């Protein structure tokens, strides 16, 4: 596999286009509902540019069961996080897709975490992993990232209270070593940072690196942006290095990680395209629009090209001060009251740019 951030955009797009076209043909042949949608929308199957790859709105995975392998080959079902009563996306993984996504995640995180497993504190509760065959987005994230750690310690008890004593013991045991912290943005804010701050608990995560992902909506309600979040965690907990990532259960394994300059980057096996919210045509660098994500990983379900409900901006290509190549971007959050137009309308907009 190529080093994740060393390919210039033009070269990467050429390689990616070939793989994405193969996946479109594969899913068309093996997923009946996907084939029907392609035929109905009369989109070209073999694209000449990644912006022409047909895409599905992520909403579809809440409404339909979409898979491109026989049921007996499914080893894992992932579900998106949703509040009670909400429909959740169901993503079907076979062994091959599951293995590929794990391997790719390792490659993508290597520039930040290195090749050695680090002592790891998971800023969550172990109960998220109860059912090994069916995972929520949180469970899938924990499972994926736990491959980077050893001596895993869960910071929260099952009732979401903080295991202060356990944490203090763990931090003392690995004092002086680099520790990996992993969790979801809102959980860290609500159940770790606030509890430690309000109870004035003495905890110091000195030589540690925090990887976190997940929505910012609830934090934005409290006027907390990424910079504030990083600063407060450093002041209160002593965490020096923080990397956010953007990803979703609907395109599992496609992780866009934050570089040292605070931008999200598209690795060599995936990319982002920003589309106008009305016309769905690709917009220029610097303009905000809907984020489309493409990835060469999803083979067991047609998730290789998806239109999200998130707004974002590409800030540049191949010239990020951090030295990583490709597109670098930021995410502004969900479309207000995100309900895209009907699936067929959205699909019709696909690949016309």
C-alpha cells in the first residue's frame, strides 16, 4: 500500500478513478437495488474523472438494506449512532472488507502514532463492545483504534462515571511513556473533561496523544470549537498532542485525519469532493458545500461514493504547510435540519459535474 499522504493529487486521482470504476461495476453486478438506481438515473458507469463517479446519499443506508455479497458471507453489521426512535444505517461487512479496513487504518495512522503499540486509555465504557457481531459507530471506532494500543484501560464505568482511581494507577504505571488516548469528541467533553474540571480531580496525561472523532454539534451549542477544545484539554489534563478525525460508519475505514496544522487530509485510498447544496455541482477550492466521500475500500456494500449531510471546505491541494500531499479540508457541521431532497433527485444530481 502507498504511504498514505505522499501522492500528489493528480497521480492519486488517476489510481483512485480506476479502482472506483471497478467498484461501481462490481456493485452494479452484485447489488440489485444499486443496479436499479443506476439504470433509472442513466448515469455513466465508467467515469472519466472521480467527480463523475455515481454517488448515493448516506440517508439511503437508513432506508434500505444494501449489500453486494451473499448474506452467509456477512461477518459484521455496523450501525450508525442515532438517538432513540431514529432510523440507523446498517452496513454489512464480509471478511475481506473487514480485514482491508483494519489494515488501511493502521497505514493511515502510522505517520502520527508510529509502528509500535502504545499503552492505551479508551475514554469510554467497555459495555459498548458487548455484541461482537453487531456494532454501533462508537463500538466500531473503539475496536478499530484499539489495534494501536496495548494494556487497554477503559476510563468510564458502565454507569458512565469516571474510574478516577483506576486512571491514576494507570498513569502512574506508564509515567514517562507515550500514552494513546482515544474517544469520541462529545463523550470526552461531557464525561471526562467536565467531570475532572468540576470535581477538581488531579489527573495529568502528560506524554500522551489524543485521537478523537465524532460530531461537534453539542459542543458548538456550548460555543466550543476545535481550538478551544484542544486548549482546555491541555490546560486541564496536560494533553499536548490532539488529532481530530472525520469518518462515518457508512464508509467504514475511510478516516480523514487532522494534521499538525489543524486540517483534515484525504489519504491515498480515499478523497473528498465538495458539491453545491442546490445544484450538486463541484465547487472551487475555498468554497463551502456538501461533502462527498469516495473510497476504494467498501466492497461488501455499495459505499464507495457517498454524498454526506455535512458541510465542508477544501482549503488547498498538495500545498499544506504540514507537508502531506492531496486535498486538505475542514468540516463545518451538518446541514441545518439535514434532510436532503428525495433520494432519486439527489442521485440524479450525481456525476453530472
